[in-house]
């Protein structure tokens, strides 16, 4: 089992920054992939970024150059640094973990970007 708890969401003006955190209940070194997804009202949940166990990162085209995913293995925490935020980044952001064949989700944290 893996429990994920997101934090760091909030209201920010366009052009601003936020850092999301995802606290993980077990060693993230043992988890295959950690990632962030987002879901805007009335839309499907979309991939934002992930980091694979070896350290490789991947990003959605819409966030490349603005968002950075990172991890702190000592704290078992994954971060999403979001810069140059746009109104279209407004969504609930979810942390996701894949451990072998099982996927776990956090409860989500709201990010609202005012234009």
C-alpha cells in the first residue's frame, strides 16, 4: 500500500509560482514512477510530469520549461515547482505513484490561477 498526501495548492495570479508537495508513506526509492496529473472542471485527468526511479523526468508539452518535478528521497516527498503560471493551469492536481502493477492516487490539491 502507498498513501499519498498532496499540499501546496492555492490561489495565485497569472505569472506567479507555486510548489506542490506529495508526501509518500513509503520509501520513494522503491516506487517505479512518481507523477503529477491534473484535472480541470469538466475535463479528463491529464498527465503533467513524472519522474522514474532512475531519475529520468518527463513533462507534458504544455508545461515544459515552466514546471519542474523533483524528489527528496530522505523526506519521501515529490515536488512540482510551477512557474509562470497561466489561467489554463487551473485544476486539481493529483499525485500518482506506480508500484509494480498498482497505481495509487492522492486526494488532490486545488490550484487556481487568476488572470
